[in-house]
C-alpha cells in the first residue's frame, strides 16, 4: 500500500475535521464552545480552513491512500501555542464565549496535538507513518523534544507510545482531566 503524506489544504476540512474530533473528544466541545455535534464539526472545519489556530491546515498533515484521506496529524511547536490559543480565545470571546485555552506543550518542544486514522484504514500502518513523518519533520528542523498528551486511562495508547520511544515526563491537565505528558528526543 502506498501512503502519501502531505500538508493539508483548506479544502480537506470536511474529511479532516471528523478525524480530529474523534481524537480529541470533549476538548473539541471546549475549543468550539459548542455542544451539538453538527455545530462542533462546523467550527472545527472552520479552524482547519483558517490560518490562526492550532488545527489550521498550516499545522495539519494528511495521509492519503489511493487519493483518499486515511489519517491526519496535527503538529506545531510549543512556542507557537500561546499565539494560536490566544487567537481562538479572542474569536470565542467575540461570539460571547469566555474560554481559556490551556497550553498542551512546553515552549521548548514540538507537540503532536492529534494523530487519527479513519476506522476503515486502521491496522494498516498509517498511524505509524504519521508518527514517523512527525519525527522526520522535527529532525529536519534541527531536532528537539517531541511531545504528546495521552489520557491516563488509555493503557493501549500509552503502551504504543512507549514502544515508539516516548516516555512519561509529567502529569498534565486539559479541561480538568488528567493526562500523561509524554516526550521523545529527536535528533
């Protein structure tokens, strides 16, 4: 199977948004200030099409199999997070929603916000390719820490990330929920 990974484009929003929502769960509701699934989906699509949030196409990559989007990766540097999150919080405030967007990474590390594979493509190595792509991208930028957060109850995911070389660095809290902050050094 030939997997091609490329930068997302604004037109990918309709196919990428459900993958992001599937990966981040309730965080999507918090970041969009919406409860209805259709409204959350629409707002996440808008974020992907835009340029100034962490889920922008600028920080999103798609894995293509036979021209179809089979998976997605959202990756940005932690030193960008404050500006990206401030923009989103300001937009939400203009819409009458007072939300704080918590940082999910330190300013000295790259951050994998999302890796998600469409259910019809799971088990085919696409997630592994997306992680490999993230490492290659960080390496091409001079290396450094690559991090992610995982729900403390997701034992299978924790085992996978450990097999990929990540180690639990510290506890982290996102929208009041406990996570493990995991880090891998990339050269």
